[in-house]
C-alpha cells in the first residue's frame, strides 16, 4: 500500500474547514494529523508531522500560516482570500529559498467551475457572440460574481488574442440595465433567486448554433474534490501556483 | 363531413402571411378562398365568400381591413400591430352594431409563449423570487422584448393582487446593469446571441426549489397553430377579444 | 392580531418532521403546541390543545395517528405514504361522521412540482409531442420516479380527453432503452447523477416551438411552503382531499 | 490583399451543398470557381483552377470525387458519409504518393458540437457520473444519434485511460428503458420532439456540483463555419485527417 500523506487543516471550525476535515478523513490515501482552530498554536503542525497544510482561515491570518508552513518545509493548499500583490511577492521570495516546496492559492476549488471557465474561454473565439448569466441566492451582496468577472476576463483575452471582434448587438432602444453589465466587452447578467446556491452559464452563439457551458454548485461539498486534488498534487508542483487550472489535465 | 370554413388571408405576400396561406391550405377543415397582397381590392373578399379574414398586413392598413370585414359580417383574426386605444374604441363601437361578429387581435400567436406567460403569472404568487431572461438574435433593436414586458406586467399584477412583496435582493455593490432592468418590480435580463430566434425563461424561486417556464420559438411556423386556433374559434366569440388567452382552455 | 393556529407535528425526530417543526416555529401565524416522536402518547395532542396535526411518520402508524386526530376534531395534514384504497375508504367513513373536519393527504408537498405537473398536463393538449426527463441522485432505487409517473398519467389523461393522438416518432433503429420507458403513451427518461437532488422537465414540442416546465428540488426545505399552505387551509376544506392541487389557486 | 483561395463545391444542388456555395461566396478570402451538380464533369475542376474541393455529394460518388481531386493536386474537404476502412486505406495510399496534399473527412462540421464533445470527454474523468441526453425532431429514424454514440465513446475512452470507474447507480426497480441505453458504459437518452432540430447535453455530476455541456443546432447554417475552417486549413495539413478536432486550437 502507498503511504498516506499527512495532512493538517487550518480553520477546521469554519464551514469550509469542517468540510475539508471530513473529506480528508474519508480519503484512503490521506491521513488527517491536525485540525486547528483559531487559537491553536502552529507549532502543533510540526509535532504532528504534517506534510501538507490546508489553509481555510481568514485574510488576517492566512499569510502567517502559509509562511510558517513553507519555513518548515510543508506544502500548502490555500483557499483563503486576501492575497494581494504584496503578499504574493513576499511569498515568492520565501519559496525561492525553499526550492522543493509548493504552494497552491486558488480562488475557486469547484472543479466544474474551473473547467467550465477554461473551456468556455478556449471555445469563445470560434463564435460571433458570447454572454454570461450567473445565478445566485438573493443574500449575495455583489453583482456580478467574482467568478463571472474572471470568466469574462479570460474570454475577452482569448478573443482579443485571436482577433475576434466584439459580438453583434443592434440594440437602439434599451430600458436601463436590460442588456446587463459590460466586463471587458462581455455582457454579464446577474440573477438573484431564493433557493439557488451558485450557478453560471456561458452562452456562445454562431450562425444556426449555440454552445452552452453551465455549472451548478449545489453545496460546499463541491469544493472538496478540488481541495483533495490540490493536496495530492501540490508536492509535485514546487513554487507558487495561482488557480487550479495548472493542476488539471486540460490538454486536448 | 363538416363544411369547410372559408378563409381569406390579407398580407399574403409578407413572411407571416405566406406562412398563414400554407397553414390554411394544409388544414382539412379550412378552405383558402382569397390571398390578397398590397394592391388587391378588398371587394374580392365579398366575391370570394370569405367567412373569416386573417389580417397580417401593416399598421397603416389593418384598421381599414378589419372594419371592411366587420361591416360585411366577416370575423377577423388580426396579428398586425398598431392598434392603439383610439382604434380599439372605434372598433368596439362598430362591433356593437354587428352583434354576431367576432374580432381577435393578438400580439403573439405562439401558443407556447401565451401559455408560459399565463402559467408563470399564476404560479408566481407562490414563490419569493421571480426574474425573467429573454434571449433573441442580435439584430433585435429593443431590449427587453415586448413579450417579456407583458409577462412581467402579468406577474407583477398577480403578485400584487395576492399581497406578495417584491423578491429579496441584498445587492449593495453592482456594476451598472448587472441586475437587469426593472419592469413593474420584476427584473428582466436581455441576452442577444447570433444563432438564436426568440426564447424566454421565467424563473421562480422559493426555499430549496426553483420552477422554470421556458419557451423557444425556432421558426415563424410556431405562430401558425395559434392563428388556426383563432380562425376556428373567432366565430364563436362575438365582440372584441384581445390576446389569445381567452381562446385557450387553461382552467385547472 | 389574528389568533395563532395550534399545530402539532408527529414524527418530529425524522428528517421531514424536524424541518416541519422549524417551519411551524418560524411562522408568525402558527404556534407549535406539540412535537411527538415514535414513543410519545397521542393523548398529549389533546392536552396540548392541537387544532391541526401534521403527520410525517411511517406507513405503519399514520392511519392510527390520523384517525385519533379526526376522532378528536383535529384537522390533519399528511405526508406519510402507505394510504391504499382500503385505508382511504375507512377514513372517508370516519370523516362522514365528523362533517367539519378536514384531512389532506399529499404525495408531494413541493409547490413548484405540483404546479409544474398541473400546468404541463393542461398545456400538453396543444402540442404534438411530449416527453419527460427526471433527474435524481444515484442512490435512488426506482426509475422512473413516482412524480414522473403521476405527471405522465395526468398528461396522458388530458390528451386523451382532448382527442390528441400519441406524439410522432419515426424511430426504426433503436439501441435498447434509448427512447426511454413508456408510461401511458408518454416517454419518460431517468437520469441518475451524483450531486443532484430531485429535478424534472416536461418538454412539449410543436411546429417551430418548444415549451418546457422544469422543477428543481435542491433541499427538503422545498416541501415546507406546501406543508404550511396545507396547515393554513385544511380547516377550510372539510372531508378528505388527495393532493395539494385543490388547495392552490390555479384557475386561469 | 491576400490572394483568394479558389474553391469548388461538389453536390452544389443538395441542401448542404447549396449552403456551402452561399458561404464560400460570402467569404472575402475565398473565391468560388466551380459549383458542380450530379451530372457535371469533374474535368471542369481542372479548367476552373480549383485549389480546394468541397465534397458534399452522396456515398456512391464521394470516393471517385476525392481521388480525382488528390490526383490533380487539389486538397479536399469532405462531409459525405460512406468512408469505410477499405476506402480510407486506399485513400491513404494515394495520399502517400502526393505528399503535399491534404484531405479532411469529418462526420460533423458544427464547431460547437465538435468542441462540446471534446471538452466533455476531457472533463468527464473529474466527475463520478456522466450521462448524455440527445434531442432531435421526430422524423429521425435512429436512436441514439451518431453524434451521441461518438461522444459516449470518447468519454468512455477518456475515463478508462484515467482509471475512473463506472458512474454509481442504485436502481433496482426499473420500467424497461427508463435508464436509457448503454454505450460503452455511458447512459444515453434520446428525446424526439416536434419543433426540434438537433441538440445534445452531456451532464457530469460530482458531490454537490453539476457541469453541463449543451449544443443546439438550429439550422444547417451551423455547419458552414466548420466547412470554411476546413477550407482555409486543409492546405496546411497534408495527408488524411479524420474529424475537425485537429483543426481546432483546443490546447489549454
């Protein structure tokens, strides 16, 4: 039998962290060696012999957590937000001094969402038209969603590189807002509906045909396969990786 | 065998009119007795013995056409736009003097579209949230579509009558247009995509569930079952009828 | 202020029952006066002054529970299965002797699902083609779902009454099962997919158009608005009612 | 200005051929130099100076057409069916003697359809469950569609290579056909509905999430962007190419 990887979860009492604890415990090839909450000391990571640290904490503590891990030769998988250019720069310097250690920082661990955005961007240069509809529960405060903005940016860059012009639009009479918002030339529409969780459609249209990529997140459980993929792969990807895309085999 | 109904089509050279000519000819219970173009005399309707006149012409001539029909005791099924309150008032006066004659003026003959709007309005009072997405080809000049506006108005009226408050929406940070336009308190989103024809979704959401009504018009042929239903029924509905709803058996 | 209705929940420790307890407690116009588990005595319903009893127990005990309620002049809302013709017959006899008391027995309390089935059946007679796709989690043991079978039966009856023939189908070469199963002349397709809960689409097709009714149950919470509607209405509907349809205002 | 490519269309009177004639004429970088019907001589291709031959004829004549083109140093883009292993073998021999000449034979020129199948296969190994729903007009004689079978085979091969087991399915009680047909371990469901053209959904499901790829062909026009991509690219792809995939930039 292959040896189990020793994994620690930071933020284990949060909603995402609690899911991660369950997911690691349920995986035959992984062993949960530590599950730390807000006031637990990072020193216990060393005592527990953690090889991989999963950080699902808060912006205030994530940098210190990751630096501690890297300084002790542990790889890190990070789902916490708050990593601006300054923090990233400092982390890259630290990693340069620890050449065998890997850190993955990903804004989105839902595999289906990452795949949908990557494929939609790639396909978008073959179609005249592209628009995005994102649908979320009505307690969300921002519109459009961060994922929709990133997807639109990916699409816009791919189309620009291929020299594809903006999609056609003959609208001359519009009620304010009907045509959505404009993110780098891509129209994005935000639906807010009780009962929903997090959903996104990318619609591509050409003469006589439509291609649609739809992703539905029904549950936080949807992030766990991505977290586990990160845990299993981070040790083979030294240095800093941003986003799950490079961990996926998407070559066609 | 039942006697065939004698039907005349006005605007027979237009795109809708040409479809209507084909549809009447293909119907075993109907007989096409006249198919008139722009310069043909209305007198030929009398000579041909038309019982039902289908008007698919232009706003400039539809009133004269319908008045001629009614004055000669023919029923009329009208898909032409341009019937404002003044014209409708004059027509009702005329019909009052012709008690057995019926006129149907409908903005939309696609049965599926009429049914979807009626059902969605009826259902909307049982859900916290409601939004509309309409999707059309990119040569359309207005956003949102007339059908979406009418659907939103029906929904808004039904919810108001039942005392249902506006849907929840916690958005505090919005890129201009992301949340669509507001039609009587209902958010409407307009997508424009090459390859599409005319499509609409009404999304209703409550705790843990979503109910969606979607209608797709792929082709002008979709209007013909509604036109034929009008032709077969108008003789039994004296007076003026607006919209196909009253011709449908929707009682549940 | 209107007086609160005194409600008791039976099966309060089950998954549905626990949801019902929460829903009743959260409703301003209702007051939870008893929440009984498997071994609790029904006598406490009397002591607690329950006016409405919600039965979410098991087939073995539901009949005795409902009879006890009716005999003590309490109305009952029942989501438990196992009510065959014999049990229903006995219950109707009992209700005949208690003319002011109402009982609602419903196989499905998701309002959206009930509405979708009712509307789809009503609309189906205006379309040549109709098929059903139901999609569920892969732990479900029966295919198709009971809701899909009931929807197909409603549709089949509505089309038969209107004299609509079976949908066209030119298939001459079929891999076994490709065209789904046949429920009273309606094709039904069952998808089983990890991540799903309970979903159903009714697809209606005519020349150049499609009308789709889709219902998504993401969560057991979706049954609670229907349960509460039952609780609030059952006192005004003496006798036995089967299915939530008669409690809904669907007249168009 | 770049010189225009000289293009000939064979089968120019058929439905696909007529669309291709229009598409070539409308493209600024292409010049239609010949449009041949059933009884026209292939010699006119030489006289017209064709560089690329588009074959949209019938199985009986496609092999002779393509061999004539290759023997005269013209590249060929072929949408006609009927190319079995024997014909393909003979063509490869011929091409070996014409090292600069390219032939593309593709069963499907709808870019969106080709992209959807390729992406769905690639993504399928990250999900527990996968099923396919294909939807067509009711005059289609085979179920499932050839495209659905090919998509299922691609998916099955990709999952097998990655060691992904068959999707979970707890069904123990099934009405015959409810769970669709089995193509290499992937369940495929075939819907037949008046009004539809050609549509396909690949549904992937994992814990708490779903990823859906949907392609809609509304019109034969949807094949033309793929035909034009073939015409523009075939000269740079010597030898025999099967399927449009290798002409697309899908690397991620």
